[in-house]
C-alpha cells in the first residue's frame, strides 16, 4: 500500500513537472527577449519546480500597474515644463530618436565639463553644494556612510542650516551594505530621504533586482552631474579601486535632469517638490540631451539608440563599459560595422569585481576578436566608467552598462553630447583609457585554459538571468 501511494505521488509529481514545462513553453516566449527565453526555458526544463518559482520571483521585468499609472501622472505634471525647453535649431536624427525614446529634446547653449578624478569629483560636488541657495537633489545607486558619504552628508547638513531644501533618493539594494547608517546620516543632516524601488510584498512590487541605477546630482536646478560615480569611497571593494567619468553640466539640459529626478521622487512618494521647473539660462555652446531609460518606457532606450548608431557608423566607434553582456542585435551591429570598414573599439576592465558577470562577458571575446573588434583591457583599476563615442559626432556619458541588466531591468540615465567639441573631449579621455590598456589578441585569447572556456560558456547561458 505504501509503495502504491509512493508510486502515485511520484507519477503525480512527474505529471506536474511536465505541465509546468508545457505551460512555461507558452508563457515565457511572450514576455521575454529570445536570449532570456532560451535561458529560462533551459532552466525550467531541467528544474521545473525551482525554475518556475524563480521565474515568478524575478522573471517578469515589468512594474505593477499602480506604478505605471503613477509614472504617467508624473509625466503629465511635468509636461508643461519640458515643453518650454527650446529644442536645438536643427536636431540630428539621433537627437530626434532619443527624444521619442526618452521624452527629452536636444537643447543648445549648455556648459559641459568631463571629470575623471574620483576624489576631485566629490570635492567639486561638495563645493557646489556649499554654494547652493535653494535646493539640492541627489539620486544615486550607492550612498555609503564611509568617509566619502560623510563628506557629502556634512555639506548637505551645512546647506540645510542655510535654509536649503535637500532631497535624496538612494537605491536600497545598491546601498544595502550601508543603508541603515546612510539613511540615519542623511536624516541627521536634515535631508528628506527615500528609498528608490523599495520591495513591498503587498503592493505588487515585481522583481527585487529591478533597480534604480541612475546617478544624478542637482544643485539649485542650475548645475547637474551625470555619469557612473556613486557616493562611496573609490576603493570600497577590497583590492579594487574604481575609475569613473562624470559630466558636470550647466544650462538648459539641467532642466531635463530635474524632470527626471522629480519623476522618480513622485514615483516613491506621490509628492512633487517642484512642478514649475525653471529652465536655466545659456551657459555655453554645447548641445546636450538627457535619455532616461527603464521599464516605464516603451523601448529599451539606450540599447535601441546604441544598436542603431552602430548600424549607421562610418569611421570609428569606442565603447567603454565595465560590464559587457550584449544581446544578439548589438553583437550583429558591431560585427557588421567592422565589415563595413568601421573601427570598433571596446574598452573593458582587466580588474574584476563580479566574477560570474566577468565570465559571461569574456565568453563574447573570441567572436568579437574574430570579427575584427579591438578589445582593450584597462590595467590596474576597475574602469567603472560608461561612455560611447561615434564618428566624432555623438558622445554618451551615463550610468548604463552595455549589458542586459542595464538594457532591460535597471532605471538608467544617459547624457547625449551632440556637438563636436564635447565629443572630442570625450574621445581624448577614451584615448587615455586605451593608452592605459593592453590590446587583447585572438591568438593569446585562444590559449586560455579549457576549464576557463567551459566556465565562460556556462556563465553565458545564464547571463540573461543575471
């Protein structure tokens, strides 16, 4: 009798596993990219029950309905301010596409300064905060309560004492090591602090790893910082020192940064600190544009723009990214660009801080090298900067990596540079990165150990799930 019951339960479990496999074969392809679909189905076919539980937890990269509705309300509230921005007289095709993807036009008469000194950038930010008269707004993935965080928090406290209003949004996953201390530090400074994308079981929050990865620092609505740098010590990971790139901007484009911050603040609090955004006066000759991207937008903005620009490139492309896990359309665009005679350079870091991601990333090197892409391994430091230049006509500096997480899961922001002088300044920084990197050759890469190749291929299979 016991054996019969055991056989029946085993048969039932076996039948349930196949029901799960068949059901997910119908469900997964309708909600995911082909790369992610293959990985999820592979996992579910080998481990049906654990696989479907994991899929229910993190497999649907969508925000709940209430958050989508709140996003539309924020857009409507800020639309009059965005409409007051005067688009550049003759916006290029890429600016027009970016405007449709992110809702922000390309604007002229900005000042742009590119900052590469990690501690110098923090010092510059503190100096700007010390001159604030009205408000300071910070949106950041990591805000630590270490020496760097305390330095910024002290400046915020001084600003509050002068009557300046301070709002800070921190990502609770990115800042998890320091979150409790950082929030206490910021509230002690008198700042209004909120967590970006907090996890709520009862409010329909989707996957916990959909993160707000943006870095925006705003002073009085007149000065803005955008780039890859968090508010944390540069060597917060033992044995790893970060190198970053941040754009400090003034002029009308700062109003687009303000609108992005206010939208994110409204999504978390349903309050709008300022709805009538003042557009800053002209401060320079740079033409710039903000491209926010994330699950609230209809297309993957940065991914779409980058792939399209690779397809149109005619001379030279330089991509700098610490984490490079591309999708097939982007890979195809890179290979095709080389076949058309375009010089395609990829700058990645030889220093690793996330081993599994690094293995997945390296699985693409052989294919890229065979196609003629030049891969440069930045020495000694973790090159955490994220930037792109194309044909001397487009520059991109921001928070987005060239990987599936930044493309599909994270809230990101990119500053597009459309004038030749700004792009030339970016290209000079990229040339410096190449000078401090080792060129990877296909022959040397082929000689890596077999076990490493196997580990890379396994990591590549699960890379859409990372």
